[in-house]
């Protein structure tokens, strides 16, 4: 396996991406100068908030101020009240669009049954299996495109979910810390899952710089990342974030195994397969911890959060299902799934 010198990776904030409409243009224009009260914000008029390029990019830009931010953007913008008010308007449209996709009246679940309810939700999806499609017919080009889509989340893997740790107590908190510790490589930088994914990008001949592909990612991809930031940055959504994280962990082993087998079938470098093999091993244990400790622990401590836990799992399936449909629609018709 080729050694990766992680210490040479750039830690500089990425450049601001090109605007895609009035919402993201408004931010790009204002962020050229020092933080100050905003005025003249455009109205939010979009037909499909879950996939709209402009809305999802504007929301991603706002959230990213809490992660790496962007080159040349005044640090004071992060907590500028008028910017938070603008972000809240974007979030309201995002949340409103999530509700029909992820809500159901069937939320009458006892705390002791919430883990099984989440498992049924995430295992009972009716859409096509992306990992199964890859195993059967995916090409190297498509696999590389898939890695580009995932780079927005995987290069900061675990960070959005870690927002929930100080909002948990007892068994749920201990379980979350156990899961997140593994995600961060147990304190070993080369074993951090974000570092492993950067090595995967290198192995595919792609750019592993944080934010390198932001201009290429459609709104339907950004929505999968924005969902975690939405849940993570709001204490009121702590139950949904736990449901989202648990849904990730409880569905990961099968798909990750198929992606690993796809990498083998396509004769990709070993460093590519290693990312998926590590997840197969870790997530088999994480699935148990998520069910017995994280979900059940939170439901026992705060029974009123059971509907939010279920909503988080459903929202995960909703945005991931839309991304899968976008990818397969593009690839089965011979088109790229990325923006120009």
C-alpha cells in the first residue's frame, strides 16, 4: 500500500464556490467584506427545496462557517445575527420539504421498541440499492464520480454528528462517544475515517483537498450533508441527529461490503478498498452500540424524543433515496451525475 503523508494536506479554508442563483449570490457578494448586518436578502422561492442547487448551496455555505469556512471570509460572519436569521429562512423551506418525505403518523413507539423501529425503517427502503448496482455493473468512472459526491461528507466524517455529544447524558452519551472515537481513528490521524477517505481519493487519482469538488456537487448531494448539519447545529433536533447517526451505522455493513467487493472487481488500488473494509469491521460493532446504547439510551432518558429519533432515520432515507435516484438516472442514460 502506498504511504500517504497526511501532514502535507492543506489545512487552508477552500475558496468560495461559484454562486448558483440569487440566494448564494447574495452571500458571496456580502462575504467579500467585513461582517455587518445584512439587508436586501432575496425571497426564497424554490420549487424543490430538497434538490434546488441555489438553496442547498446557500445553506451549505452558511453551515460551512461552523466547520472550515472559506478563504477570505471574515470570521465574524459565523455568528452575525442577521446571517443566522437568513439561514433560518432557508432552513424553514428545507424542513418543510422534509416533512412530507419523512413524517408519518405511525410514531406511537415505546422507548424499548425504538431501536427495532429504526432498524425496520432503514432496512425496509423500497428504492434501488446503489451498492448492489455498483457490484453488478458500476464502472471505474462511475465509482470515481460516486467518491466525488461523497467527498462533501466523508472529508469531515463524524464532525456533524459530534455536535450531539454535549446534548446527551448517561448511556446515550457514552455510546455516542464510543462510536465517534472509532470514526476519529481512536486518536490516530492516519486511521481517522476522513483521512482514509482522503487516501481513497488519492488512490482514484482525484483531488483530496477539502472542498475541491464543491462546484461540481448538485443540490441533491449537498442536501445529504446539510441534513446532518441542520440536525447537529440545533439542540432541538438532537433526537433526529441520533436517529440519523444510528440509521447510518445500522445500514452500513452490507453496502460497505459491496463497495469493497466492487473495488476488488474493478481492480482499484488497495487503499480504495481499505476505506470500505474498515467500515465493515467498525460498523458491525457500531450497529449494536447504536441500537442498544445510543437510541435506546436516549429514548429511555427522554421518551418525548422518540418521534424525532424516527424522523431523523426517515429523513436520512429520504435524502439518500433522492441521491441514489439522481445517480442511477444519470448513469443508466450515459450522463455524468456531476455539475459541469
